[in-house]
C-alpha cells in the first residue's frame, strides 16, 4: 500500500540526495512506485543518472532489502548496486538500470533467450546458502496466502459468503495445495520472480523486489516466472520452458525431483499462487484504491482452467470454480 506524497518528505528526500551526491542542483523525477510503501525517483542534472529509493521508516524497514541484496550480490546474482544509504531516514541511491523491464521488451522472437537468461539468474539465486534465521515459506505463510483469496477476492470482490459445501471444497483444495508446497525441497525463494521484476542487461537480467526472500518450495519461482501475473504464453511453450529449467536445475545440483513430479509441483504451486494474487489484486482495488490490477484477473481464471482439470485431487476446486466462483466473477465484470 502506498501513501500520498507529502511536501516534508519530498523536501527531505531532495536534500538528502543532493548532499549524498555532493551536487546542490540535482532534481528528482518519479521513476516508479510499487504495490508497497517504497517509491523510486530518477535524478536529473547529473551524469550518469541515479535512482533514489524512498522507504519511509515508519512504514517500511530498508534493512531486509539491504540484507538480501548483499547476499545475492555475493553469490553472483545481478542486483542493483547501492551507491549511498541512510537506513535511519529510509533512503538509498542505486545505480540506474534503465527504464524498461524484461516484461516490457520480451516478444515471441526473443522470449527463449530472455527466459533462459532469467533461469540462469534464478538458478544462482536458488543455489544461495541462506542463513538459518531466514523465514520459511511454511504453514503460516501458506495459510495467510489462502486467507487473502477467501477474504478479499471471494468475500470482498465477489461479495459472496460460501455455503457449507463450497467452503468445504475450498478448504480441502487449499489444504492439498499447502501440503504439496510443504512437501517440496526448500531452496531460497524470491516469491515474486516474474518478468516485471527483471531488468534487461547485456550480461543477464538484474533482479529486483527480492526483500521477501524465504526458504521455500523449489517449484515456486520457476512457475512464477513462466505463468506470469501480467503476461501469458501458450501452455506448450510454458511446459517446454519448465522442462528446460528442470534440466538446468538438475545439472546445477539443485534438489529437483523427477520431471513428471516437478511439473505437477509447479502446476500446483501455480494454482496456489494464482489464488493468492487474486486476493492481493482485490485488496489493492478495494483497500488501496488501485483498480488497475484487477484488469488481469481473467488471466488467472485462464491459468486455472488450463491446470486444475488435469488433477483429480483438485476436483473440489474445479467444482467450486464452475459452480460458484466463475459465475460470480462474470457478474461483477459485466
């Protein structure tokens, strides 16, 4: 959730940037925002340009971001370089990696190369030896994710209260999805490894938005990349990329299971993630006044239609989708 810009914060940010760069004439222009409290500002009047990250300390702690950045950097994952930092006031000066993300430059023609480069960075990330005190993507986080879908998408956005039969279907499906995630080998997990969080560079993409990294299921990040929240590819191509990731992960010594089980794990992680993101998008719309995210909601139903019917164990979710959720969604989008 972002907060409106305030004049004192803007003045403080500009003064800090000018002092850190030693240039009293630098100006700042908004570069982007994210769905959290951070904002990003590009310098003007200085060469090369820099990016200022502003994380108001009463809203967001910079230290987790910095800790993960330093770990990834030491492992060879390309991440933004930090040129100046003030953890107390909540400011960083970062190298300017440019404007477009991989999501903005990928096409049918260049997708294979860009996806392969993204997989290279992902395997480096998954090979990192995380300190033991890093959080685990376990029961608590999975339950929280499940709650987002039920509270915000079903309850708030669709405006429905599930009856006993539908509630039982949802709980059974969510339990099976959670059990699958908990049974997978754990590796460092970005949790939002997708094209819009990668910046295209000649030596391979730089990774952004990594501060929520955890010990998590090995199939989670690959399917996040290949069944993206904001862009879609034909399923045969996605399956080919999943096979390509699997071969490279095996070669790198990562603890992937056999191919058939890995594909199943990725499918199920994808379903769990799609439900969670529907909840997040609904919350962004109804709580935070950001309606644009829900424009991508139909994409997730397409994903679910492609995967859920493949698995008999997910039949309760299929029944809930067909009987209740898809009809309700059709009503609120007409």
